[in-house]
C-alpha cells in the first residue's frame, strides 16, 4: 500500500497501481471509477487497480467521439495548440483555444498522467507501466520510446555500474537490490512527472523514486536514481524547473533540489512529513509545495528552507499553475480554487462553483482550463463570476 494513502487523481492513484494486486479485472475497474468519482482522489489507501499490463501497453488507444470528456490527467500548450492526456491512452488536441478537440493516434491504452512540449512540435507524455510517448507533429501522432520493462533493465544496469564504482557504500548494494526488484515486478511502475529543458534533454520520474534522463530526444535513456538523495525510494509526484534549478516533490515530505542542471539532487528536510502533490514556482523564483489536508509550504531561498503558508481551507492541494501575470492558482480535492498574488505568502478562496475532481490546470488564451474526471472544463478566477463558468459545462 502507499505509505501516505491515496494521492490526487492520476498521480497517487497511479502510484497505488504499482503495488501487486491480482484481483478480478472487472471488479478492480469498478473500484477505480468509484475512487475517482466518489472519494475525489484522496484520503483513503488504495491497494491497486486493474489492468492486464501487456494488453493495455501494446493495444492502441481506442477512438471515441467523447474523448475530450474522458478522464484527463494532464494538459499543456504546444505553441498555439493545447494538448491533454488521460485514461486509456487518450490524447486530445485543440487548435482553437479549447473550443473543439480532436483525438490523437496513440500506440498504447495505458493511462497517461502528464505531458510537456519544449517546442510546438516536439512533446512527451508519460504514464502507467513506465510508458514514455513522443510526438514530432505537435501531438497528432505518438510513438513509444520507453516502457517499464526496459526502464527496469536500465535501472539494474545503472545500479550495477554504480555498485562497481562504489563497492564499499551500503547505498550501492541497496540500489542493486531495489533495481532487481523493479525487474522482478515487471512494467508496473507509473511515471508521474516529467521535465524537458529542450528537444534533446529531459527527465521522467515517478513511483518508487524511479527517474531517467535522455540527452538525445528519447532515443536512449539512463537511470538517474543514483543521482537522487532518496534511499527509501519514495514516490516522486511532481517536478518543476526554474532557470538552472530543478525541484522534485513526493511522499513523506520528500523535496529534492538540484542546482547543477539536474546532475545531482540533494534532499532538503521540510517541516511537513506527509505527501506533496504539486510544485509551483513564482515568476520571481519562490517555491510553493502543496500537499495533504491543505498543508502548503513556501521557500523564498530556492528551496533551502521552507515556512508554512496559512491556507484558508484544509483540503488536499492537488494541482497548481503560475499565470503570466504572476498569480499562483491552486485547486484542492474539494474543487475549490485558491489564488495567491504575493508569490505564495497568502491565499484566498475564489467564490465559485467547485470544479470536478481535477488532474491539471492551464492558462489558455481565452482563460483558465482544467482537466479531470469530466474532461476539459473552462473556469474563471474572477471572483463571483467564477461560478458561472466553473464546474461542468
């Protein structure tokens, strides 16, 4: 079971799916839907979810006329295009600021948790079973670059090399043991976060502290786990970069920072020991970590130290975004929208109709968009007017 219970939407539900669970497929599917819709992502411990890994990994995503209303977990901009990813390998894109959407051709039906585009044409998406997808046409068609089986083998290769170079370090032996377990488990570890500095160099990370790096646009990958100060293999739920710094956050208060362009990551102890699910970085560099039961912490010194933020509601902060004007936007598991206009020092709740369970938010050209159990939803952050566009449309 997860150490900290269920996280929000695809991130912690995906991490829970990494546990071995051999129940009936149909029953497990019902459990998953029940957890998403009724429990609003958080607050319970999850044993696992149902999927036959080889089938879903190799089977193309099925096409559906309601793709934009499917369960979606991530959204980003690809130049002037919007791209969203989600359950059963569904990817949709829009060229009219979210008014209409088309479904992409995707070679897997694994659930996808996050997506990024370092350029309008080149993008990556990650998800369950250690899948990494790549597009070179702005998200219309995708190819598979990595999966959990190959990733586990790369992790074992990297761990053995690390142990050979550091035979006297206990951590080296632990790394080999952990990597051997990854291989034995098979492709069941989901990636939950990713960051690409450009079209060549990028990182993917997720459950059990797995992390990989590419420097050739995904043609090859290297295990990066021996670069992390994460001996317990804690889940990595979020990744964010600011200038040359890269930040990771996850369960049991995990916060890792790199000040050398992600070559090495050092753990910084934070006052909170529960899970963090989202990282927001203000335009001026302040870091805000959002976690369980509204626990939110802020750093004004690039992650060296953190102080608690007084959040007006005690619901788990699941997603966040930094707007062009510097406003920080957060959404909690209750669907409430919170704003900060002072780099995370204070927050206020927007008086609006609650959003459905949300996987990610994005500032589009025509306003704010969320994705979640109800697909793509526009919403407003402008006070009382938010209630008119928030919630299911």
